[in-house]
C-alpha cells in the first residue's frame, strides 16, 4: 500500500492530463499511487490513463462519474474512497509538477497539519508550445524561467524557488484564505474527521475554502508549502462561474454555522446509487 495518494482531478483535457501524469512519473520519491478523479470526461481521457498506466510503473486508478455538470467536490470524494494512502495530495490535472514535488510534500507532512501549495500561471502561447511539442518544463532551470518571465510567458518565478522556511511555514496556522485546491494535501484521518468535501458545492469555486475552514475547526493547522511545492499551471479558458454567487452564499453559511463535518460528504457515497466506474 502506498503511503501517499495523489488525486488528480480532470475533465476533458487529455493533453494536459498526459503532461501531468508524465511529470508525476518523474518524481524523485517513490511509494505513491495516483488516482485520476474524472468528472465525466469522454473516452479520450480513459485512453490517456490507460496509456500512462502502462508507462509509469506506478499504481494508477481511474475513477469516473457521469457528466452532470461541474461536480469537483463529489469526484474528489469518490477518489478519496478509492485511494489507500495515509496522506492525500490533491492536484489539478492541468498542473505539471517538478521532480521534487512529492518529496517536498512528504518532508512537510506532519501530524496535525495540512499543506497549501502554490503555482506559476503559464500563458496560452507557452502552454500550447509545451503541449504541441511534448516539452518537459518541469526540468527547466530557474534561468530559463527567468527568461520566460521577462517575455511575459509566466506570471511569476518565486514559486519555483526552493527555500527552507522552517517555523515560518506555520505562521498562517489558522488562516484559511489563499489556500487553493489545485495543490494542497491532507492526512487521511483529517479528511475523514471532516467527512471529506462538501458535495453541495457544484459549479466552479470555493469547495476548497470550505474543506480548509472545516479542517481548521477540527483542530488541524495550516502549513505553508510555498518555496517547496510550487507547480506549473497550464493555461485554460476561464471556467463557467455562474454558480459562484450561490457557492459564496453557501460558504458564508458555513462560516457562521461553526460546522465541522460536511452535510453531504464522504459518508454519503455509500448511499449513492449513481453509476461510477473505477478502473485499476
């Protein structure tokens, strides 16, 4: 059984998913598994997973749910249920990770803490260049990235710098704002304590803030993953934000309620009859 589970969320982005899986295959640390959390993609995504499963030599599971709109919280819960690691790293499928990504997460993992990482945003032109030519930007030097920054192809370089921050990593221990779901990690025990993600969040936005708030209320503390776990975020068109106002209202209700466990979370999956595919 792997000690780390990497849950990679995706929806109909086969080229980006392939780049993400390739970068995970190049990690300096081993003993981890990958679970692709697929929110209703077509057959092309399944083919990508099947292809990379044969190449990686790493346990790779594909969890799929029917396409009924943006249900990231729910498919992540399904992926958690299918995973085995005691430490769970959540990663968006349009992110490319450096070779030390999981080693850094493993080094930062500490009982009673979750880790929030950060990212570098790539331009559309650079994203297209990388995907069209099967480039491996996770191996580029800081000098190369500085040049790309000077040309306006990325928004910043700092997340790619590695620094030992020591106690400074805990300075935001009870702050929930600024933690992004595309790169964060929790101990499985903490996920179970809060009953996972709140599946009432549908459409883009704030399901990550919800679980962070509840995890802090449950007693875990935030550990800053900056200058250690930064990732490269490939460009994509802006997501449909028509549900954002409703999600914002739902988050405001959570903040005033003091609630810790999800109303409809991990435990609700046992009562769900929706067809779900899990391919090992």
